[in-house]
């Protein structure tokens, strides 16, 4: 049995519900129509509506409770923003002096793997940034980031030598959904050079992509210095 049609319908419903929340047709704290009513509205099975609403609950936009119904989360944008840590604050909270260095910044066509991750056409031109974050002058984290000017308007005007891209994006573009994958990889020549370690050293890697109502905001690969201790963000 092919589940793709069901998934596509659920995604379409989730997109419409997300739009109503973003456009404030359904406001923070509002109880939205129940599953049976929404199933009639969208002309689908109740199970499809349930799947769509669960997607939005997982994103933090909806609160679902038995008997109490489904409500729009209070301050969903704030909640979304806080789930991504600001690396400067992490370093300063550890008692170190923060600094960062932009290694490269340019407009470039995105390769196939990034296009698939961001749900954008291959070859679309995005801002490509490579940045290293330091604590007391020592490499803490290296990021390889793509930023979509459509979903992050004004990005071309920002001097990322003054404010790092992580902090600028978190403070200005709350995300509505995101995808995060942790893995362990051996440092390649570039990772080793940027993080001041040996090639082949095991590194913690986080690949994170976020979206808002305008599309994919950014996709970033974070490589952490060996021995980095992952602390849960608020």
C-alpha cells in the first residue's frame, strides 16, 4: 500500500492550518475546530487530519490534550526561537570570551543534497557562509550554512563579521518547522583545519534545516570541537 497520498494530504492540511495560525485567523490560545469538523472541511478522513495536527503539535504550534481539544500554542514563535541556542550565549555562559570568524561568504547555486534538504530546486542561488565560533580564542564550533534570501529577507545587507549568522537568524526569523539530525563523522581536512584538530578525529555533527511560512530559511552543518559536551537548549 502506498502511504504517499495520505502523507501529501496531511502535509497540505498542515500547511493550511499553519497559514491560518501565521495569519492570525486562529490566534494564540484559540481552540481550533475538532478533527471531525476539519475532516469535513478538507474532505478527507479523520485519520489524515489527526496526522496533520500531530505534525503541527510536534513543531510546537499546537497543544493537543484529550477532552480539552486542540489549541494554538501561546507564543509559538517565541517557543520556536528558544529551541535553537545562540552559540555566543553558550560560550559566554561557560565563562569564556566569545568571538567568531567568517571564513567565506558568497552567493552560490545550491548542490543537489542541500536542495533536497531545503525542498528547493537544485541550482537556486543562496547565501553560502562558513563560520568558526571561538571560546577564549579556541575553536568551539564550525558551521557550513546556506541561507535563503526569500525566507530571510535582508540577509544580503547584513555584515556577518559584526553579528554571527546563528544569532541574527534566531533573533529575526522564528521557524515554524525544523529537521535536526545528529551524527558522528571523522574530521576531513577542512574540519581539522577549522577546528584545530587532526584529520580523522571523531566529531559530533548536527545537520539542521528550518522553515517559516516563506520556505526554507537555512540549512546548516555544525561540526563541534572534539570533547564538546552537548547541553540541552531551553
